[in-house]
């Protein structure tokens, strides 16, 4: 039996990632300005940004693309009582894949490593949505 909050904790873990990325982005931008690699004005329209903060900025934008469907799926699964150990494990798999994807994105940004992390999360999320649809049809 899973606890009432089991489906919520992976969502919380993803939110923590987003807040960490915001802090990291701010630190990298401040360092870029202090280091003379950027000016404050560059960030007004954000047309030009140093690579180290650009990677974080792009990754942060990624956290509001596919993960939106993750949060909706988690809430929907929770509301219709379709949560079980499988959905909770899939949710954690998605979040872990986002952490791995983010780490790669903000460090080496090596696409050949980043893409598999994305695919794992995408697959986990797809299965969550398929499970939700099956649950709703059968109940």
C-alpha cells in the first residue's frame, strides 16, 4: 500500500530542481557580469548570454515544457485514485531523468548523453498517461 502523499513527493522533488536551477542561473549571470563576460543590459532582452548561464537558462525553460504534463499526470492520477506503486515509481523515474538531463545540460551539454536521459523521462511519462487513460476507461 502506498501512502496518500506518494504521488506528490516526486512533484515536490521536481520543484526543488527548478528552484535550484533558478539559483544557479542567478549565480552564473552575476558571475558573468562581475567577470566582464556580460553586461546587465544583455539580460534585458536576453538576446546574448554567456554559454555557462545560457545552458542553465535553456534547461530552466525545459522544466516548463514536458514536466508540465508530468505535474498534470500526477495530479490526475492522484485525483482519480489511479496511483499505485507502479505510477509512483514511474513518477520518480521521470524526476530522476530530469535531474540527470539537467546535470548534463548545465555541465557538458553533450547531446549524446542528454538525449537518453530525456527519452527515459519521456517514456516514463508516456506510460503514466497511458495508465491514466486505461484506469479511467476501466473504472
